[in-house]
C-alpha cells in the first residue's frame, strides 16, 4: 500500500487546480488509454509531469481522493462477459461514492463501436434520486434497473492531473481493493493510470510511459475483480492482464527495501 503521508509528499510540489478549473477538461465524451505499472514509478513520473506544468486537483488541501464504487451487472454477469468477448457498444453501471466530499453519483459508462467512452451520471442526494437513476437508465441504456444486481465493491485512491493547456486529464489510481460477498482482494503495489483526451494527440504522459516500456492495456477494474473473485465465470481472455498484475505485485513485495 502507498500510505497517505508518502502520497501527500509526492504531490506537495505540484501546482493545484480547483474542481471548477478541472471542468475546462471534463471530457464526458472522450478517448481513454489505460496503463498499468508499479507504484515505484510514481516519483519519477510525477516529477516529470510537474516540470512540464501539469496541475493536480486540489480540494481544500486534499490531493489524493478516496473512491468507493458499487458495480451493477445482471445475475449471469452479461456486462462482464461482453467485455471479456472484446465487444464494443458495452456498458459499465455503478454507484460511485466520493468519500472525501460525501457525494454519490449513479453513473453509466458506454464504450461505443468507435472506441469512445461516453459517461452520463446523476447525483444521488435526495428522496427522488432512485427515480432519477431509473430515468437515466431508461434514457441511456436498453436495460431495466430491476434486472441488475450489486455485484462488486471497488475502492481505491485517485489523483487527477490536468495538462497545462487543459487538453487532457490523467487519473492515477493506487491502493486498489475489492469486496465481493465477504471475500476481499487488496492489490498492493499497483498503479492503474488513465489518459483521457478528446481526440488522440501528442501526450507527454504517454511519452513517459513509452520511455519506461509501459504499454497501454485494456484492463478494466471491474472485470479484473470479477475474474479474481468469481469462480463461475470464464476468465481466459483476462489472463494477460491478471499475469501482468501478479508480476507487478510479486516484484513489489519481493524487492528488498533500501
């Protein structure tokens, strides 16, 4: 685990940006590129991005935020299976709690057949929130809320960076963990980063990843957790991602401390 004090130290030198400032690059319709690497790469990465003028989201002095997301799926895991089969026009449906601010959103992520990710959401803050969630479901998906079930709780710590020209965002997730019907999995030493752009263009972040021989991957937090914690689903198509995660974990836990 990357403790809060160490993470705070890593982020202290970056220039902060407010939530309203981040809205300049909200990117609800975007191209996403994911990278998976060891937490040991973070100090060099953040130093390079700081020198280039990247800013970090800062809310009342907090720069690393706790997220907790409950993912929904059908009883036979059809969302998971569609992703496992490599099909586009697929959905992720979740209830996300932003722990530090105490706000909760019902969110729908749709990846279309052009590879773009489109996100819709509604805040769950009052008695009518459930009806708002159902309305969003009916407008944005072919599914009925009553046919979905809470399947996996995912929690992690997120850092959000923005490029100086507000053309891209980078999210950096650490301390990833899962809970499924009483079973848990803490994924130590792992970073899942996501580059979010309106369209594919030059990115210093992507350049740094290439320099460190970190390739982009299609890893999904939800699918990774289901593949690990649910024995009845097929997981062959996720074996490369699971092997990569295990390799990073093993290298982190077995390397001697200096």
